C-alpha cells in the first residue's frame, strides 16, 4: 500500500515539475512522461501482489473532515480496477511523449502533462478511497482534470462545445451520487465505506441502486446517459482518449460494483434492469458506431457498446445471485470483470492506433483514408489485432470474456425458472447480435482505413509513426493475444475479486469455467498450428509457379480510380437502413438532374438518439422555464426592495401563526 | 478420446466436396440436364491447387492471409461437431460458441480480403455478408440454447444425440437452423452460387480476385463449412443411441448429409432468390422460431 502512495507521489511531483517548466515543451514532456512510467511500474508491484494473494491493506488517518477518517483501502476489487489504469496510463505516457511533441510550438505542454498526471492519480484515488468525502473529491478532480485534457485544442469551437457537454454531464452524474451517499451515511452514522455495510431497508436500497445506476452509469456511458462520451472522447488527444475510453469510464463500473457491496443481496429486478440497459447500450452503441464517419467517434461509440457487454455480464450475474444459482452469479460477474480489463487493452490499443493514423495521415475521416497498411505496416497490424479482439473473435482476449458471459447465460437458460431463463435468452441474443454487428463495424473500420487504395492526398502521403508510438501498441497487442490464449490461467485471479462483491469467492465455479477455457485454448492452439501449416503449404505450392500481378478485376471497365472504391458509408448503408428506426439517419441527396454528367451530392448524418430524444428536450424545457422566470428580474432597485419587504412580511406572518 | 472420432474428421475432409456435387446433380436433374460430374468440386480444387496465382497490385498481405485463415478456422470447426453421436475430439461445454465464433473469424478475414482489393463489387458483397451473418447469429445460438435447455447439456457432441427429434421444439429448431444453414453457406434463397452478375452476388463476389491455391482453399473451406453446419442439423434429426457399433451411426449421419444436400438442391430448384430487402426478414423469422422453440421447452 505504501508503495502505491509512493508511486502516486512520484507521478504528482512529476506533474507539478512539468507545470513549473510548462513553457518548455520537451522538458515538461520528459518530466511528465517519465514520472508516469516510473510511478506506474512501482504501483503495479503491490497491485499485482494484492490480486495474486487476495489480501487487503488499509491506511487510516485522522483528518479534519467530520464523520470519518482519511481511509484508503487496497482490496482485490480495487486492485483489479487499478491494474488496467496503471498499465494503460504507463503505455499512453510513452506514446504521448512522441504524440504530444507535435504540438510543442502551439501549446504549453506542461499544463497538459500536469492534468494528465493528475487524472491518473485521481483515478487511482477513486479506486482506493474508502471514505465518501475522499471518494467524491477524487471523483471531481478526475472529472476536472479530464475536462482540461478534453479542452486541449480549445481554439476549436467543436472542442469547446464537447468539453462543455462533458462537464455538464459529469456534474449531473455527481448530482445523483450525493443523495445516494447521504442515504448511506445517515443510515450508518459515518461516511466511511466500512460503516455502510448492508443496513438499509429494501425501499432505501432500491433508491440507492437507482441513484448509483444513474450517477455511475453517466460516467460509464450507459444509454441513455452516454451523450457526453461520443463528443468528448474524439475531441481529446489520442493518448487521453485511450485512457478515458479504456479506463476512466471503468471507474463508473467500479463505483457501481462497489455500491453493490453496500447493498447486499439484490432483488431480482435489479438484474433484469442491468441486463436490459446492457442489451440496449450494447446494440445501440454498435449501431451508432456503424453510422459514424470519423474513426475516433466510431471508437467512442464502441465504448458504449462494450460497457453494454459489461452490464450484460453484471446483469446475468445478479440474476444468478438473486436466484441462488452460484455458477450463473460467479461466471456473470467474472465475465464482466474480465471484460473490464480486456476492453481497456483493446480499446486502448485501438485509440492509440487511431492516434497513429492521425499523426501519420493528419486525417480521421474514414472516407478520406485507405491503403494505409502499406504506408504504416506496424500500426496496421496492431489495429487489426485490436479489431479482431474487440469483435470478440478467438483466439484473442475479447472472446475469452464474452465466452464466460455466454457460459453464464447458457447455464442460466438451462436451469433457471421460466421468466429468468427467458431473460438469459435475451442476453444470448443480445451478445450474438452485438458480436455480429461489431464484426461488421470493424471490418468496415479496418478495411476502409487500411486496405484498398488511398482515397485522398493525406492518405497517400501517410508515414509510419516512430517506435515511441508503435511500441506501446505492440505491448497492448501482445497482451491481447496473451490473455486470449491463456484465458484459463487469467480467470484464476477472479475468485478473490468476486469474493469482495458476492461474499463468496466461488472458487469451484471459476475452476469449471477455467476448464472450459482450457479447451478453448486447445482449440486456439490447433487453429494457430493449422495457420502455420497451411501458409507453409501455400508458399510451397506457389514457390515453383508463376505469381503475377495485375489490376483488380473491374468487370472490363478500363479506367478504375480510387474514388470508385466502396466507402465506409456505402459499406454500412444496408445495416443503417435496416435499423433506421433507432438511428434516424438524415440523408441529403442532390441527384444529377440532367442527362449529361452534372454535380451530385450525397450526405448522411446521424444525430445521437439520447441527445436528440432526451437531453435536448430536457435542457430546452429548463431553458424556457428560466426564460419565463426572467420576469422577476426587473433590474430596478425599488422592485428588489419590494421583494425584500414582501419576503419579510411573509416570514413575519409565518412566525405569528 | 476415441480413434473413431479422428476417422470421422478424415471422412469429413474426404467427403465434404461431394455434397456440392450432389446439390448440383439434384438441380440438374430437376432442370432436365445431365449436369456437371458428381466429383466436379474435387476436380476444381485439384486444378486450382496446381496453378500459379495472380494478385491485384492494390492488395496487401491481408488478401493472401484471408483464405489461409478461413481454411484453418473451418478445420478447427470440423473437430468440434460430432458425427453420428460419436463425440468430436474437441468436445467441451460451450464448444458451440467456439464453433459459431470460428466461423466468425473465417467471415471476418474473407470480408477483409474482399475489401483489400478495392473493388466496389467485392465491397458490396462484403457489406451484405456482414449484415446477414449478424442477424443469423442470434437465430443459431438461441436455437442451440433451446436444445441445451431440453437436454441439460452445453456441448454439441452430447446434446445433439440426446435431443428427441419427434418433439415440436426440435422441429422448430431444425427449421430455424436450416434457414441459418442456407444463409451461412450462401445458397438460394439467400444467394445464388451460380449467378453470373457480380451485382447480385454475396459470397461469390467476395472471392472474385482470388486465384490458384488461394481459390482452392476457399472452395475447400466452403465445402467444409457446408459439411460442418450440415452435421449440426443432421445430428438433431438422426439422434443415435450411445454405444452402438461405430459404422452404423456414422453411415446414418453421412446418409443424412446426402439427404440434406438433395433437399438443398430441391429448394434451389423450386425457389428463386429472395430480394435483398427480404433476407433480413427471413432471418428474423428464423430467430423467432428459435425463441418460440425455447418458450415451448419452458412449458
């Protein structure tokens, strides 16, 4: 535990030093990045120890705040969420060293590194804090520091708007957390988390659960509270997007799971609710991702989808928990938690890959890119690995966690009572549809960006990024393969973690899943052997034959052109048309109107359903209400004096009553 | 693990292209033609294996990797499905998920190889393929979940023999899986393997640019995919008692596959291709059949 604090101190001191020399771009970048890397490596030691041995360490100091103490606790659940935070932040810092240097002359990089390090420390404190005040302070520091990072390119109007939306959504989320903690605190008489343990009536527990779901769900980006996510993540610089999408939104999941430990045995409908929100977030997240034209925005919507998958796992687990089915409970939670780590790895990888594309080609518009795999071979390979992983395909890590959630749902579908088992069918159908659509979305993203011919000058002149940027991606890609092949071993770390939540580590159930995963590993190993054998056979067959090259078959048309290729929009069009009910994509068509070639235009635009359907009307209603309230603000002094007198009189009569 | 399960894999490797011949013979006899030889698929594969290859200048290593990944994935899938009630070598609880997702890997790389050519035709086929398979996936998995609920088993090798065909639930699941089977294997009414117009194809158009050994791998993988998914359906229709002497259940299963191929041939002779807009509706209907089967089992 003290090692974690030392590491965090190093990171924050590095951030302050970077701030002190903020006008010197290279020096502040060196200080910020180096302190982060050193701090993350030191912090990983106690985190891994805690996960491996399943022990708990605490630090409890007296402080001036009433009702509680300065209370930090490193238990397996915290450590499990800290692991991806430190791994991804360390790698993003190495990557950022090169990426941020491009802005050396335009910005004071020291400021950004200060907020970057502050964000990392505050995320760590969110996971460690065991006292409400400490937790909420870290939570707000986390929101603020990431706000300043999102606003990095504040001279752009769209970025200012994005950071503003992010700020408003963050505060709205916190507004739900305050009453929740007040209920817990007033019931327990203390604001330390230890005092909260399970003393609530069922009505209060229901209210607390809903408040936690909305408050933490806003941070996690569940539908329909996700509106900030697809605007804020693309606006931030890529290493920051990777951290926000990979680990920061997971603090929302951490908060939700931690709250479950205060609430005890859940009623059945909580599980149903989580499952339903998970399916909606997952399916709509991936559909909106398909409709995007910007690579980073597409990835941001995929975060909504993956949070959906995590919630499906949690929902299935909670249904199993309430129905007394240990295997469903244990594997649902295990799959969801594994997906937290897996998503951090592959989403971090993909955002870093997108950043590398931006660094090399200065463009993120899907339909302006193409053919990048020849110009940027390493970025292309790592982006491909990330794409296969996020689509949940074997032999990579995305499949492992989805497989565990599937096994939980199948076990539930086989043995629960009719209504619960039907909900499991919902989970299976949801996961299957999400998986298929995610594969569609990532064949689109990878295929259009990296394959075919370049569609613009930007793509033609692209160049590969330096090893500072490709090395972190390589480490993440190797981690994706590693967890994909060793799922059976990796899942063994889960029992102490779910022990914190469910009160029972369910070692036996996890071992069953581990055995299944071992067979998956066997299948993957056979798959890789076949891959090598068949590619060997192929090169043997072709070695003595003529291998020619020519143009792509074009049905006899003699002058093909890069602009004739299928675009991302056309690739996604059938899916978008089919799900038009949810997406409401607006099309703007100008047909060529004469018999001879004339100008033509085609434009599609997909507005976010949550923003258009929920947030905008609410804010408009609030705005118009306060607009009408303006009547009382006359601006003349004697009117205000009248208000004072009237108020005094009313209070006087109130007292005389 | 039994030696017989490996013999079953070898049977699959040898006999899979025969199914394509049977489908084509059936179609020819309906049309009153002689048709191509029964072993035409073998001839095609052997001929392509002996040729060199031509690659488009646009393509990268992804294009060359596509057929290799596809064949490897479907070979692993072959080790997951049981033949005639004899457990497959790679049988475990949840193997049906690995099967579904291995076919997903195959599709992922076929689609990427198609996009790598930069051709609009292949992009169009790829776009249709990913949409239809995304909707077919839930139908497949819910259908198998229904069988899992009925038998209480999560492994294909043990749940297929344990299902009773003569219950309405299983009939519904078989109907749903048949639709998925036709869709996944690019048969009528989803896709016409013999069409001559690139604009209307789905699967065939994606592999237009492949040649030589790569194309042989693709032909062979699609034959094996037909075999693998066919075995899931046949396993449900002809459940075989455990412990019976090896040749009997296996030859039943192979006769079942031949029968399935004839049925596919008949369907292809009697039906036209559906309009592309109707295809999602048929797949959603298959999904509803699966869900309905599950509800029936809950009774």
